[in-house]
């Protein structure tokens, strides 16, 4: 092992230690990459110039505008109560089915995911909308919060998805292609959740709670026109934004701008938006955008440091010599991602792993769009696993109910984590599920 590779692998080990100790991921990436380049080149000026160049190159393209625009769109959709409307319609459809409110939550989350792309937003919205309803009709607290946490991950799989956008930047893949590839896996996961809820409701009713028709007396039945009216804004956003991308009418960045405008108009028409809320949305959008930008810049420096050290080539040769094969590599990769998911957030996992793993995936001639779908699903499992489980903490803080502890939420997410892992294995075994629409 050469000095350069020893520096690179040493920085990776130290990175995990510092992150586990609570240091911000972007700061760790930036500092260790700077020190790594300094040690490799024995010149502090080269390391400083590399950071300056990365700060400019990483996010200079207008394509990066897709991030703040879709984030803004997601926050505006949440303000406009579109998620609540989707839940009410889904509740009408599943109200006579055992476990129906849980299935309604999954269906509404799938609709909400198709116009937001942020799992945390889904978790926050449906904690307020769905959990009180499920508790009201006798569903157990663990199941109620578990189904919200489990279905919230659909926000990062069904397009538009912030993680898909991030992967597209890191892997040099079309954002539109990534969006298209996420449709079938996203719907497959939603269907698997619904089937899982139905099975649990019949085989383990004590875990689910509720009963068939538990919500039948919750107000009058909606007519077809009323349901269409409630789903109208969501349908319009999906058709205009995603349909426009797939039809080639505009780019992903332009779709984000159109979606943000339509979401703002919807919120204003429904009288859900005032000056204070609009300012809050803008501030939150800025926070998310700056956080993502800082991560991408530091990850860019990290990638260049790895390239200088020759570590990707070293790992390619090592894996080729070990004779692991494609599935051996995928197995190791998924294991690493799931392990990291217990301590750090989704974006950080991708920024740490992909610079090392993409060269190996290319050596095995894997389809990088399919590899991206597998990556996103594996990364999203980390939102549900302890001790980090970001969605779990969002639900806990949003619900603010002393009767429901973190342990209850983690126990509630366990069946959905298992279902998600099963879908991940299915996507690995049958790549065509991700590529069928391309």
C-alpha cells in the first residue's frame, strides 16, 4: 500500500470517528480532504487552491437551481394542505378495509411524494394529519407512527426526489432519467406497504389495532366530484411538472420553477399563505439549499482528494482480485450503506460512499441509473433505523405526545423496514423494474 492510499484510507477511518462523535459531516469532509491533499502533495497552497476551485465548480452550473426550486415547491405544497386533502380522499377509498387508515396514509404519502421529494416534509405533514386520526379510531400508537415513518421514505423515491437530484450530480446522470427510474420502484414499495398492512391487520390485529370500517362514521361519504376537486391541485402539479419533464417540454430546473409557482398560487387561492408563512418558507428553503450546497462543495474536494491518492483504482483492483463478482460488490456496498444509516443522514451517506463506489460500479459495467435507485432505497432505510433514524426524530418532535416515546416509534417502523429491505432485494435481483420506463 502506497503512502497516498494510506493517507486516503486513514482519512476515511478518521472521518467516521469524527462524524460519530458529532462533528458536522461537511466540515469533516472539507477539513480531512484539505489535510489529505496537503499530505499527498506536500504543499499547503495546492490544498487551499483545490478548495477554492471546488467551491466554484461544484455548484456553478444553472442545473443546480433544481435543488432550491423543488425544495421551495415541497414546502409550499405542505403549507397548502395538499397532503391533508390526499389523506382525506384515500381515507374514503380504504375506509371499509381492515387497517384502512394505515393504507390511506401510504396512498396519500405516495401522492404527496410525487409533488414534494422530501421525506422529512412527508413525515412532518402526516404526523399532524394521519396519526391523530388513527389514534382516534383505536389504532395502536406504535403502528400509527410506524406507518407514517415507513411511508415517508416514498418522498425520496417517487419523483421528484432530492436524493435522486443529488445522485444525478454526483454520478453525472440525467436528473430526468433518475426521476423516471424511481417511478416503478416507488409504486412497488407503496404497494408492498399496503399488502403488508393488510396482512398485519388480519394476522396480528393486536399490533395494528382499529377494525374494519373503523372510520366509516367519520363524516359523510365524499362524492366523486368532491374527491376529484380535492385531488385537483396535486394532479395538476404532477401532470405539469413531471409530465413536462418526460414530454421534453422543459428541463428539471424549469419544472421546479413551474411547480413552485403553481404551489404558491394554490396556497394563496386556498388562503393558507400570509406574509409571515411565506417568509418562513423562504428561510427554510434557504437553510436546506445552503446545507446541500455546503455538502456538495466539500464532497467535491473529497472526491478530488481520492482521485489524487489513487484509492478508487486500488479498491477496483482489490475487489477484482478477490473475485467477488457483481453481487458480492453490491452486497458489500448495501451493507456499508445500511451500517452508515445508523449514524448519519441520507445525503451524507451518498457523499461519502459514491466517490469510492462509482468507479467500481463502472468497472463492473453496471447501469448507473439502476445503481442510483438501489443506492437511494438502501440509503432511505437509514431514515428508519436506530439510533439515528431521522424520520423517527421528526415524528417525535412533531407529535409532541408524551405517551409515544422514541422506542415506540422505532418498534413501529420495524415491519416497514423489513418490507423496504425485501423490496431492495427485489430491485437488485430484477434491474428491469427500475429501467422499464427508460
